[in-house]
């Protein structure tokens, strides 16, 4: 008979809250949210955003916490075992396998972006970025000019050279991918080293250091932004207050656009890490009577403060004060990466103590990234521990190997749009499908009474009874509309690779095949694990009969 492994536990409640907040607070809080808010209605964007938070975010947060704690009582740290306990169907465990494969695939490409923040923090400390781009910018006259083109052409090429997008003969800053690969290896290694140290000794300890540092850096940067004022008196229209107005001025006509509601709901999913299986995994290390209601709400509130208050105050207002509104709108339209990695370095270069603030900015992004990516790695590690009885260090090593093998093509083929395939299929559709499956199982197959009892168990605040019909009816309908909307707007072009150069398409098919292989492989692993469980149970019964 197999001896059960002793389950790990969170060391302190504050460590749990910080770890869960770290899982939620990520790069999207400081890069993605302000761009979306500015692009989709400013202050009016908050209306569909808050509706999605109340009707989707908080109910699903409570649901996933309760699911995780419930599964943990039976030795399950991942969704295959949790869903099997709630829905006595042979399919349940295979549906739950998405809670292992999706976060792994998410971590694979997320860690590469995370490595950029570490690289830029190091470049800022050494002054390499400022020295290289300043000389080029001065010669080209491209800094601080408000045009229809992207400001900071030198910093834009710096990023493109680093990523390997620029043709080899045109590169000025990085002639090879060695720096990108090196920092990516460091980021993967740090993630796996933290995971190998355990729940309390690794993840919780990271959260206790990284999260306070993250909020300290964010507050310092936000204060600096608010005191930046109008840096150039000759251009009074370039000010922080114009930037804040751009982010938050309500454009009520946007509320009539279905896409705005779609984007707002998608951001709630992205920012709270819903549908990834990570919340359930973390919550599985709770005790049976530990609170989920207040702690889950606190986690959501912490994330919203980081996103709405701090995230909406730093990047875009600073860009408007430096470049002007027209140029900032151009930057925002070209994506979150340009906002964070192209515009912000140029801004810091032009301000007093800019090297210090640039370092703080990229360390802020790095801490936000690594606390999220560590959470994404945990489901695979926990599954290997629970079902295959691997030690944590060995399981972390397997996870590290998977991330290296799956991640290297992303680094080498980035210019082909390889990573975009991961972001679309995993970070868009995958999360919604996974969340829809878990809400149907928890809300219906598990049963209304058992669901309500599990939600209320150990609760330190009163959960409104209205949550029950919201989970059973409103959330599935909302998710179905969200999924249908995405399919109508984006699925056709994505499947057919509209606008993709023919020479890039083989790489994108490789990305799709790789993702499909990971999902199918995880299903196979789950099947093997359950056969092992069945054989162990049969052996135990035979021994007992003797």
C-alpha cells in the first residue's frame, strides 16, 4: 500500500494572501489595463469592468478557492482530482486536466516576457540602455517629438533587436539572441528554484518579499508621476493631468459597443488569474475550516488596487506628459509592450534620477511577473507530487525541463508570431473554456446544497445568498456570451491566419501542434495516474482480505 505524502501548508495567513495576490497581480496590471482603459472608453470602461468583476470575478474567485480547499481535503492539489470528486463521471478528471496543461503553457510564454523585465532592470542599473539609445536618439532626433509615428525609435529598435525581430543586417544593439536566451534561462531557473523550495519555504517566502517591494516601487513611481506636472512649459498640453484625463475621462458612447464589454470581461479573467487552475492549487493547501470568503475578497481587492489605482496612474499619464496625447495614443494602439518597454525608458532617460526610476519600473514589472509565473508552475509540480509521488525537487526539475523545451521555440521564433499563438489560444479561449467547465461542475454536478455549504464553510464574512443563482445561472450565461463574442470577432481570422505572411505559417502550425500535444499528453498522464490509483486500491483491498 502506498503511504500518503504529508501535505504542505501555508505558514501564515498573510503569506497566503500575499501569494494569492502575487498570483493575480502581474504584468497586465501595469501594462495591459491602462492601455485598454484609455482605448475603450476611459472612465466609462470602468462600468463594464466593475460589472464583470462583480458578476464574474468575485463569484469565480470564491468558487475556485472553495474548490481548491475541498479538493485538498482528499489529497488533490489540482483540478483533475477536484472535479472528479465533484462530478462522478469518467470525463471529469480529463476536463480537469486543463487546469494543469493551460497554466504550464501560460507560464511558458509569460516567463519569456518576464525575462525582458529582468533584462531591462539590469540594463537600467548598468546604464547600458540609456547610453546606447541616447546616442542613437540624439543623432536621429527622435526623442520627444510628437508625431504620428512611435516616439523613441532608438528604444523601439533596442527592443526589436533584443527580441530578434530586426533583420540581422539592420541590428545595432544586439547582433545575436544570446542576451535574450541568457535572461530567459535565468528567469526559468529562478522560477524552478523557488518552486523547488516548497509552498512555505519558496512561494510564501517569495511573496513576503516581492509583494511589499512591488507595492513600494509602484507607490514611489505613482507619486513621482503625480509630481511630474508639466515638464516642458512650452507645451502646457503635455502634462500628467492631461494624461490622467485621457485615461479616465468617461466616453459613455463606448458602452454601446459590445467589444468594450468583451474586453472588460477578458481583462477581469486575465488580471485575477481565473480559469488557470492556479487559485485552486494554492487553496488546496488550506485546512478544512480555513476561511475562503474574506481571504478571497481581500486578494481581489489587493489586485484591483494595484491595477486600477496604481496601474492607471503610472505609464500613460507619464507618456502624455513627455510625448503629448497624439503620440501616446499611437503608442497605446501599438500594444502594451511598446508602452512599457519603448516609451517608458525614453521618459526615464529625460527626467532627473531617471536611471533609478527606470530600474524601479522594471523591477516592479519583474516582481509582478515572477509571483504570477511561479503560481502557474505549481499545478504541474503538485500533480506530479500527488499522483506520481515524486519529490518536490524532482517535480520542479520536470517542470523546468518542460518550460525549457517548450519555451526555446518561442525565444527563437518570436518574430514569426509564435508567442501570439500561445497568448490567443491559451490566454483567451483556454481560460474561458476551463472556467465554464468548472462553474458548471461546481454549480450543477456538485449540487446546490453542497456548493453553498462549501462556500460558507469557515467564512469570516457573510456571503450573500444571491451568489448561488449568480454562479449557477449568471456566470455560465456570461461566459457563454463572452466565448461566443470572441469566436465571432476573432476566431475566424485566427484559425485562417489572416494577414500572416506565408513564410511564418509553418511556425504557427508548429506552435498549435505543440500546444495540442501538451494538452493531449496531460490527458494521458491523468489517465495513467488514475489507473495507478485503481491498481493501488485493488492491491490494498487484496491485502485487507488476506
